C-alpha cells in the first residue's frame, strides 16, 4: 500500500494530539447541589492559600456531575449518592479505569417539617407512604386534619435518588410532589407551609424542624445529630462523595488531600455537615 | 347655635363615614384576595397537570448517534462498487434509541437504524426486572444475542470502529436476534448469568416425516464473573458462552443434502439423520482494566470462538436460504486480543487502540489444501487482521477516529481458486486485473484506512 495517499491526514493527527493535551492548573468541580455550598467554601479557602490554583465549582445535581466526569468536562464530581454500577461501567468503557471515590463528609438526610407541625417522629414506612401518596393527611399520623403538602427534589439530584432508593425502596414518587430546584428551596417552602414536608441535607435545616426518624415502629427514633449520624444509628446517614475518573494526581490530588485534612474537614462542620472520619 | 353645631355635625358625619370606609375596603380586599386565591388554585391545578405530563415524558429517554466516514482501500474494491484507490464516503450507522421506563421494573426499547433509503429495527424489546432482589430480569423481542462480550457492546461505545472478523462473518453477524432472554445479575455477587431461547432460521414449508420433530431453535447462554480490586486499580471480568443451533432438513424427501468437510474435501452428503445439523459454538472472553500509575487506564480484551457452523453456500453467515439442502457445514475458529490505552494524565482526550484478530472459517483444511475441485472456495480462507487506531474525544458528543487495518490472508496455489470471486478462468470476466486483485496465491492488498466522525447525543 502506498502510504503517500494518506499524507493529507498527517495534519489531522497532529492537531488531534495537540488539542487533546491536558489543560492548566484550573480544577473544575461539578455535581451535587447538596454539596455546592460546602464545595464553594472549600474552593474559596483553598484558593486563598494557593493563589496559583483556580477551583471552579458548579452544581447541577449529582447525576449531571457524574455525566460530566464520564464526558471529561470536569476534573472532580461531587455526588450525594454512590455512583451506580451502570455509571461505573461507562467510566470503565471510556477511560479503562474504575473511578476513584473519596468520602468527603457525612450527612444525615433530614426530613423537614414546619415549626408549627406537632409531629415529632416518623418511621421510614410512614415517610415512604407520604412520598408515594398512600398517606395524604396529617390526621393519619396523629396530626391535624390537613392535607400533607409534599416537597422534594428534581430527578437529577443525588438526594432525590438516595431518598428514592433508601426510603421509597425504589418506588415512584407521588405525582403531586412539588419538585424544587435545590435543598434551600425545599427548606424555604416547608418553612412557609405549615402542612409541608420535605427532605434534604442536614446543613440546610434552618427555619424548620427536623423530624426524628426510626427504622420501624418498634425502633427508637433518632434526630440527625452529629453523634447519631457518625455512629450510624440515624437511619438516613449517608456519605457525601467526590469522584475522579482516575486516581488523583498533581493539583487535583493536592486539593483533595487538603479537603480531607483537618482544615478542610473543619469547613465541613462549619457548613453544617459532619466530618467523614 | 346652629352655626356652632354645624362643625360638630360635620365632624360626626366624617367620623361615621371614616368608620364605614374600612369595612368597605376590607370587603373589597377580601373579594380581591379570593379572586387571586382562585387564580392561584387554578394555576396550581394547571401546574400539577403539566407536571404529571412532563413526569410522564421524562420516562422516555432518547439517545442516538451518527457515524460518517471516509474509507480509503489500497487495492481491493470497497463495498458499494467504488473502485480501488478511489475512496468512499459512507454513512456507516445512524441510530436513535428510545427507552421508556414505565416504572416498577418495566422498560421498553426501540432502536431503528437508518439506511440511505429505508430503516431497519436493531432493537425492539421489553425488559422486566423483578422488584424484590432486582437481580433477575427477562427480555423479550429483537435484542443482542447473549453470547460473549463483543456482541453486547454498543457500536457507539466500542474502541474499535468495526467488530471482529469472526463476529462479522458468522451467525453472529448483525448481533441481533428474536427471542426471550433471562438474566441474573446480582449486585452482591461476582457472577452473572444470561440464558436465551431464540428463534433459529425461519421455518420453511415441510412435508413428510420431518414435521413431527422440527425444532429450529437456538439456545444461548453465558456464565460470567466480574471482579474489581479498587486499591490496585485493577478489574478482571470474563465469561464462557455456548451457542446451540438446531436446524431441520426441509427437503420434501426424507433426507436433505448438504455439504460438509469429510476427509480432505467439502463433499455433499445425503443424510436422513437430523442430528447432523445440531451444531454449536463455544466462546470464551476476558476483559481486564488496569490504571497505570502516572499514565492512565489500560484495557486488555480477549475473545475466543470455536465451533461448527451451518451456513449458506460460500460462507458461514446466518443461513437464510429456502432449503437447507444447499447448506455448508464448517468447523470454525476465531480469536482476537485488543489493547486500549487512555493516557488520561497527559492526553485525556485521546485513546490508542491495537487489535490482533484471527479468523479461520474452516479449520479442517489449510493453505494449499484449499482446492476448488474438492469443493472449497474463498469462504475457506483464513484471515489475520492487525488494526491500529486512534480515537479523539473532541467533546462529550463528538468522537473522531483514525484507523488502519492491515489484512493478511491464507494463501493457496490452486489456480482455479484464484480469482476468488468465482469468475471462471477463460471467461471474459477473468481478466488480468481481476486476478491481480483476487490472487490467493499471495497476500491480497486489502488494507484499509478509515477516518470516522461520530456524533452522539
């Protein structure tokens, strides 16, 4: 075969090599809205100490962040749920790596109630019945005779998926649930609605009341306090994750190491979550 | 006196009037508030209705891809009638996949493949996953043959731009089949299992004694394992598959006539033994990934096929003829090994690929033994293909690939077989140019360079 026929492809190959080259000291972080305030605080504190490194943080939801990681448009993905096996398979297909998981903080996924609500505790089954539409009136749970107004997150949220998997056992949310764009919006809605119920990260629980949660009717009820979340007795304890496509190196590794240091973990506590260890 | 009382009377009236005004304002405001509340309720109702519709639409996921390419062959004609060294543009694949997740473990999939003048269905199936363990599922309809690793890989996600020669030239060509497949994929255990009961070749009209025992079905199964050592950045997956193929003679006579390798020839055999047409293919596959520290991810894929195939005359592709009396039976062998390097640490958008691929459609005869007078044809020639390639992931949607296939064929000195397309020596079609491009006494120069762009969404 006469390879001279293919000379015209040489510039194309060279351009491909150059354009595929790795970028500079900018670290991009994308994903979980639950984690976005914490991630911004980390970035601000880190950039103040490391002027040569820029950390760009955006939310969009855990699912969006994981897609960005697979597509190569972010260095780090924040996720409030573990990566699914199908997502890991895509990462493996694209990069031949298994992905690298970092447990960056702990959270007690809280069930928000309005301050005026007299319900103190709920079982997981009761919460499931509310969110699947089986229980529609607070009276059925010992509260006032009023319709339950259900607030939740949108389906690109890791919290939405975690709640669906761990509380609803995979069942569909009720059609009437009002989907909010972020946890702050859920908190705001429940704070203004005496018949409202919502869920979200413990760090956002301001102006509302967190219900105590118990595994079943015979179990003790626990509030999402640091002690209960760290010991794991709170039924909706979860980790907040960071993922990279491969084992971190260079600037990304330094940034993650800093997040896991006492300095980075102190910010976790300041924001309202709990240290990973 | 009256003059003195007037201001008082006016003041009293004013006091009365001012007492009446708030009441009127309250009523008006209440009315307005009720009107606004009514509007809000109406909007809320409308919002919930819209939300239900949107939630329903959100269950439908649409994805797809288009592959457009330019291929340049060295000496052998490209498919589609384009002559040597001319090169050819081609729309290699254009697919849209519709996936509807109905909830409660039920899913429906339809994937058409668009051709220049028509479209064909690549996938059309339902899948149901039981909701207790969520590890057992069934799939019914047109779907991937549950064999090996390569077949189940999406054409858009593969590292190579084309599948292996064994897959492309055997009963697995096209990768799809019609049937029912059940699977067990537990998340807690490192094993998985797939079993398929598939339609074989279309049933033909049958008379005579055969009709009572016909069973033109294929049974396929794969037992797989998957392991990951996250600390080491290593994963090893693999599996063993078996494809059982049962065909029936469709001659009106009790015995069918077909061609099979016997001794040193492909000979016609008249047989009344239906068992002769039960054949099978064994497959072994292994996939390993390893993250090379400081460099990136490396993937090693290997696949092995071995078995007897009943094919239509001139090959071992899926038999679609009207009668198996013209079938050919061969013992076949194929294997390939692929290395993929993703230098994520330095060139995160690039992927380097190499594949060694061997395919022998008839293991019972080699080289100079492939003689036309003994019933053999170009369909008995073995091929080795070395492929080197580069994938450039421009962004999340666009991938540009540059691949070069170096193809080597088994050779035979039989002059009658040379001119393998079937042109007869001495005829006008058997020209010197034709022989040069089909001369199986040496390696036919059929290397090919392909540049492909894939846009996926």
